[in-house]
C-alpha cells in the first residue's frame, strides 16, 4: 500500500507492519493498536478511526482511505 499526499505524490508505503519512507528506510512499525518509531518508542495509538499521540491528544482521523488532521484538512490517502 502506498501513502500519498493530497497532490498524489507518494510519501510512504506500508509493507506488512512497517511504514517505509520514499528511500525504503523503515520509519514506523505498527504493533496492535500502537505505532512505534525505529528506536522502539511508542509514538501513536490507533483507536477506531482516530489516531492519538502518547499524551492522549487526538491528532489524525481516518475516513475511508483518507487521513485528516483535527481541523478536517485532508493530509493524504493510501492506495
């Protein structure tokens, strides 16, 4: 699966449980409902269609195949 910005540019891709940048470097790993960085640090938690940071702040929302910020701005999508 490729993750694209609102202009259609590929910004990342998901391979299994890992998210890779455009250079193929691993940047995040999804374990259950949590997202970790390459250092093993917990960065985000996925609860239903919302993504929260480690302080419990809602930062992103998933609607269908699109990702939005908390103001409703479309940030990107996956295909």
